[in-house]
């Protein structure tokens, strides 16, 4: 009688415990040394060093600071695994011993965790190559936070240089309990249009406001009016978000400035809703300027833009079944559409390949459960882009590495 062989996922994941110490050290090191978009040189060098040590053919400098690691292992499907690695211009307030050492820069979105988990998966997959066939292409992507990194890699000949994948897989850490994975089929992450708007007034001394056209008042009125776009101009059955994240004007208390600057983001899932919201923003801004008596029209500048991320139905069903088989019953859920944005979909669209992109938990389960029971999740569980956001190193690493490894093996060929 022959001896039965372990399933590929089980065989690959058997090496995870031995790698956890190294991966935890890596995560804490990356967290302590964040780098802004297209400035991720230290992070890229660390990725190159480790991926080469695992036996991958590594190409740095793709799309400026991106890194691509490839492992050919015989005839079979090509699987693209993606992780982003840029940080945010934010002052960290976690109090962690491995908090950011770079003033004003923080890994507040978990991209340090994404890199750690992908490198962990690459190591396990390389060590278990006897159990699968095909080609792994790992894209370590820069500049996700400004919506330019994926496109920059595609424009740098990504698919011509590294081949067209049969599937694109990726994940994002979220304020969910560790051990959980969440994925929505269809329109899963919102499109985003970010704008800079400059409203022009007429400066004066603070003691003589009657001689001014006050852009501070103009901008404040505009911000309040913009809050009606979603509530009064978007159909109740649609999902949309409009956020004014920055309003800057003036320098001191007794000078009325000449201008005020607003920065805002518009998030939507459908093109008609997007068009309606952008038109409403422009109408309101120009209208408030006219009401205030501004002699110069406002200026609009488009900033970051993200397309809607659409997960392939079949790819989601297949991938989540594979991940659920490893994580266990009740560990995979559908979160519904996410109003955050992601540019990983550009890889799938450009390659005409199915995409499956999911969330995985980075919060201590006991802490999450206590907050849920108290009804204080929004208050007590920091979300991405918060200065207090930091996934727990473990078991978040185990969750992320397990999910990514199981997903990759589901799409690779069997030995």
C-alpha cells in the first residue's frame, strides 16, 4: 500500500512556524523604517535580498522603485501575487517599541505587513516546490497610496518582461480579527477621484473684513454645502462618499488671506454616480465663490485617481474555498463593497486576467470582541490611515501568509 501524500497547502504551510521569528523581525523592521511613495529604496533593497535568498529571479527598479520576483517551476499556470510597500505622511501615535523612526512618515495602512506576508509566502512556496508546477510572479508595488504604482509597473513593460498571468491575487490587512479573511465578488473597492481646489478671495487686515472677500468664510461655506452632495444628489440606493480631508488658508490671526485650498476625495462604484458627484462639486464650489463676490474663478486640479476594483466571481469562489479549507469553518466572510480604494485592479485589467483581492484580519481577537460587545468598534479599533493603526505582528502574519500561500497553490498546477 502506498503512503498518502499531504495536500500541497498543508505541506507548504508546515514550514511556517519555523519562519515566524524571522518574519516578525522583518515586519517590525519595515514598520520602523517607512518610506513614502516612489521613495521606497531601503524597503526594495530588503525585498531583493530576501527574495534572491529564497531562490527567485529578482528584478528591481520596475516602475521606478518596484521589485518583481519570479520562480519558474515547470509547465503550469502563471500566478501573479502582489503586495504594496509605500507608507503615509503621518505622525505615528501607536507607542510601539518599533514605531516609525522617520519623522512624519508612518506605515499606517499595513503595507509593511503586506510585504512581510508575501515574502513569507514566497519562502514557503519555494521550499515546497516539489508539490506544485507553474510560475510565480511576485509584484512588490510602490506608490499605491497615490494611485500611481500599479500603472507605473504596467507602463514599464511588466507583462512583456515577466509574462501574462492566469490570475492576479492579493490581500490587504484590515481592522478585523486575526484569523479572518473577507472578500466580496464584483465591485469590491470604490473608485476615487481626489481634487485640489483653490478658492480666490481678496486679502485684508483682520480688523477691516469689510474690505475683503474672505476666502476662509467662502471655503467654510463650501465645505458645509458639499456635505449635501451624497445626501441630496446621490440616489439612496447607491453608495458614495465625499470627504474634505484638508482645508488650508492664511498664516496668522489678524490677516485675511487671498486664497484658501481644499483637498477632497469622491468615492463611487458607478460611472453615472461619479459623474453626478463631480459635477455637483464643481457647481457648488463655483456657486459659493460667486455668492461671496469672488472676482476670480476657483481652480480645480485632479490629484490621485483609482478605478473601481472588480473581483472576478469565479476567482473569488475558488480562492476563498481554498483559503477557507485551511483557515477553518467560519473564517471567510463577505464584507460587502468597501469604500476604500486600491490600484491592484490595474494589473488584472491590463492582463485581462481574473482578479481576487481580499482583506485579512490584523486585530487581536479578544480586543475586537470586547469592542464589538461594547458597541465601540469605531472608537476603540483603529482603522487604516489612523496614527494608531498597527496590526498585531502575530497571529496577523500567520493569517496573511496562510491565506496567500493557500490561494497561490489553488491556482498553480499540481506536481
